[in-house]
């Protein structure tokens, strides 16, 4: 399955609150165009 460089890996832990800011930023980037319509 070729991803052609479209993969990013980030550390995330809801329990330890690691990476939540990066996760929120990425989710907003992905989904904000859907809500703008």
C-alpha cells in the first residue's frame, strides 16, 4: 500500500497529556474546511 510520503507519526497520550495540542491542531486542519461550507 503506497502512501507516497503522506504519513506523519506523533507521540500521543491522553492519560499523560502528551501531544494533545498537536492532535488538536491536526484535527482542526483536517476538518475545518468541512465546517466552513
